[in-house]
């Protein structure tokens, strides 16, 4: 009886320029297929943030061990360029839907568009659309929408960090926006149209950037398919490409073995001045954010005081590398020197 050889797990990040008409999951499935071979295992894969079928642009796909760190890009700011058609509203908020209402389009000019863009800049709340993949009782909202059922949705906090509107023609606007996670550009387009005194929906949407990744560095699926497997593998970014943490802690061979077994370490003597500054600064930022959240809630002063953490015990995520400088995963370290392993890559 022959024993099948152990396949090499393909691990890394590939930046794909998603084509129109494909779902994000279909892109992932295609990428998995293109990295599969008799000696390569590409079963484990996922993307870092859904794009609608009508949308194009940057879709980072994580393979193998890189999937452990994909959440850093899920949480990252994203930039889009979109085209808004004014005068018509659709049930989905984009060109894939059915027109449900129409309205006259007022005469527009650059000054008005700049003013409207300023109105939508900054922190605000946005209600997710019914045609979305968000779930209610285990069922996606768009399934309810297709059945004609309206579900109450809570508004979510978002931040529009940069926004511009350019007049394409009498009925079309070009919207360029950088926003925090969870922002629906379809909803933003509808709200902009209403602020202009009309209706509107998206007829084009392209993601230009997610975190530190740029569309200019992405490859199309036909381009990827045309490459040999060896050249495809050369297109992969490192396993830790999604991780946006720069500070690192070097562990010796014994320490690497221990953290891989899930053991905590005392690394107080390895915390350089720069690492201590990074930890203390990050802790201060996290506590300030938590304090602002508490001030906006109904938590009493007494409850807040009781829940105040001990500063030197607050853990901060950090890169872990071996003595050869190779990334081995992430750990959480505090100023008291305690290191807790979090997500480690498998050899």
C-alpha cells in the first residue's frame, strides 16, 4: 500500500484585481485552483473584505498560514472610486437592482458638489442596506430582501476620511472616497443623491486601496492563469503581509519552541527602550479610546473606576521572529514582561 506524499501548503497573500460579475468567493475559488498542484495544497484560503459582483478592483486573497492574519486587512481603511447615476433609485442601491423610483436632477456645479462632499466628511452613522451579507438569525439580509421582508437594522459608526465629487455629465458623478471598515458605498451614494435633492444609485464601483495594498500592485485572473505555477508562487506576498505591526521581538530557539507549545514567557530583559515606548504609547491610545466609549455609555463612574486595568499588565500585540529574523507569529506583551503567544504559523 503506497502512502501519498505530504503536500506543501501554499501560504502567502496574492493581490487580485477582481473582475466585474464575479463574487469575491468565486475569485477565491479560482485562486485556490490556480495554486493547486500534485505537490501543493491550496485548500485553505479567504479574502480580506467582500466586493459586490458588480464591483471591480483590489481583493487581497490569503492562502494557507496567511489566513490567520487576514483580519488586519478586514479592519483596514479602504479607498474606492465610484460612478453615481442620478435621477433613479434601485432596490439594491446599484445597477444590479430594479428601478423603484425616479426624480428630476437639479443643475449641479463644482461649488455645490464640494459643499456636499464636506457634509459627508468625518465621523457619522450609516444604516446597512437590506441587500447585504449581514445576518439576522443566521440568515443573510439579502435573503430577507428578496422575499420582500424588511428587517430593522441598527446604524453603525463609520468615518469618511477623504471624499471628493466630480461632475461627469448632467446625470453622473464620480465619487472617490477613503473610509473605515463597514462603510457601504452604495448607501453613501444614495445619501449624497438625496442631499442633492434627487435620487441615485451606483453604476460602477472600483476598490483602489485596502490598508497598505494598492490596486496598481494587483494581478488580474487571466494574467495569473497565464503564468506557470512557479511564477504564480513568485507573485505571493509574505505570510505576514497583512500584519500592520512593525515592532518585533526576537526569540531564541528555546523560546520559539515554548511559545509554539502555547507557553507564556517572561521577556522583561528583552524589552528595549523602543519596545517599551511602543507598548506604553499603544496602551495609552487604547485606554483613551475605551474611556471615550465609556463616556458615551451609561456606565457609572464607580463601575469605570472598578474596571480600570493595571497599566503595566495591559498586553499589546507584537511581531515575533526567530534568531534568523523569520516571522513566526504574533504575541501579546505587556510592560511587566509577560509574553502570551497569540497566532503562530505552522512549520
